[in-house]
C-alpha cells in the first residue's frame, strides 16, 4: 500500500488528484466544526452523552462527530445514501427507470444521477426538520429561538444545504480525485474518531476503569478483523474457460485456457453502509420524534440490541445479493463467451453456461454476505452480553472497521489501476 502511494506521488497527474482529494476532505472536516445557529451546544453535548449508546451515537460516528455538535454537516452522507437506496430499488420496480438505467447509456446514467440529487435534497429537508424537532423537543434551542419560525427555517435549511454540499464534494472527488467520493468522505468521518477512541481507552486503562487485558483483546480482535477483511477482499472463485481453435486465413487462433474470476465479496462495503442506514431507521424516527432512550422502540432498535443485530444481519445479506445482481450479469457474460468462441468445460454455450455462472454467483455471494454479517454483528453481540460499560461502544466497531478497510483497499486498487495505465508497455514499446 505504501509503495503504491509513493509510486503514485511521483506522477504529477496522480499527485494533483491526491492533493485535490485531501483538500476536499479538509474542507469537509472544517465544515464539521461550524455549528448551526440558534442551538445550545452545551445542552446538546450533555444530551448526546446520555444517548451515545443508542442509534444517535451511530449517526454521530458516521458523521465524524458532527451530528452531536449540530454543525452544518451534521446530516453527513445519510440523505444521499437513503436517496441512492430508494432510486436503485425504484429502478427495479418501475420499468421506465429500469430502461433508463440499462439502455439509456451515458445520458441515462446522468438522468438517474440527477434524480438521485433531487431526492437527496428532499430527504435532507425531511431529516433537517426531524433534527430540528429533536433539539426543540429536548429544549436544546437557545432562548431567542424558542417559538421563532425564522430560527426553525434557518436551522432546517442549513442542515439541508450542508447535506447537498457534502454530495457535491463527494462528486468532485469522484470526478477529479482518487476513489469514490462518498466512500472517501465516510472514510474520513469514521477515521477521525479513532484517535479519540484510542486515547479514551488508554486513559481508562490508566485510571483502572478498563482492565489492560480487555483493551489488548479489543485491539487484537480489531487487527484480526482487518487481516480477515484483506484476505477475503482478494479472494475469488475462478471458473475455467476454454477457447475453441479457429482458422482465419493461414493462421490459427484460440485454443488457450483461461479463467473467469468472480470475487467472493463482489459488492464491497456497500451492503454494510446501506444495511446500517435501513436498520437504524425506526430508532432514528423515534428519536427525532422526541421519544427517550427508555421507549420500547429505542430499546428494541438500540445498536447493541438483539433485534437490531438480527435485522442488520438480514439486511446485509439482502443488499449483498442486490448489489451482486446489479454488478454481475451471468446472461451477458455467457453471451460474451459464446461470441468470442469461449466455453466452460462440461457446459453448453448459452443458457446452460449462464445457469452455471448464476449458481456459482449465488454460492459465493452467500459466503461473502455471511462473512460481512458476522464481522458486523459479533461486536454487537459482545456489547449486548457484556457487563462492562466501556465495551458498549463495541457495537459500532465491526461496522467501522469494515468500512474503513474496505474503502482503503478500493482506493489503493484505484491507484494501482491508474499506475498500470501510465506504465503499460504495449506492442510498440
């Protein structure tokens, strides 16, 4: 990884892309420090200390601490993620949108992206209003903002504008920087909390509130998860492919053996991100409506509850299959093999080949989905059954590590692809 970064830094074009990405992330972090007006930040901090082990704590982690401080970027990328989920599901349910996404080409993709942007603004308005009701119902507004309609409008529009600006910053990274913009922003949000967590655990070990062997086990577990993620991320199922011999003029072509690579974790970190957004939705609505942490829905969908763990696990499996279906089309692969004179030994070209590829895809997707689910859910179960107050934050650990490591690996892979294009030696060299 470090060698890849050093090699990329030596190339001026890639160096500019890296610097541009870092600049956008810096702007995002600066926005996380600008509070929204008319909010009592001291009362808000006290409230989130009480609610840190609920779904609101999860939203705070995903926003890099901006949610608990009511900054202009408090909503983070949640409106965009929710909008993406809705639009992608609608593309399957509505034939017109499906045709637009599959047959519309580049213009169709632009229209889908435009619809997603407008949906993001709409969802941002709803979530901004919900956040305003949260701070209003809990008496966190300043004295001058109580019953002030103008203050309500300013707060809601500031939250909405912040979510729209984050979406724009993410798109700028995707177009002019390195990696996927939204993933990079989420990566920056989560990793910004790591130093605070490390310092807090060291301080608790020194004061005796946390036993040193428990802290060592926590970090060894995190290291084991990272190793497993890296290993599975590169794992693939290789299907043997044989190309028939053919004579063109006086030359013979084909006859070579190759393979069709299929990644075990084809969908990457997207199932985790989407599942987390959907699983936390009931508790989020309950929290925004003014219900306390002692309400039944907040207890049932707490980030360390069994109900949340089960729903989270099932949603991860669903979105893993959903994304693998979008990204990999067995029928299209089978047709391409047939056109190029390729076949899988033991299977006829066409439908039998596509059915075999589909069966393989279902098996490896199930394995990849279960792997993601276990890593995400095990810390939640440990947090649920643990009696230590300092282990309750583990419920967010698995999800955070998967996202951080997954985004880092995808970014490095993108850099390696850029380097390969610039250092490729063709037939003329």
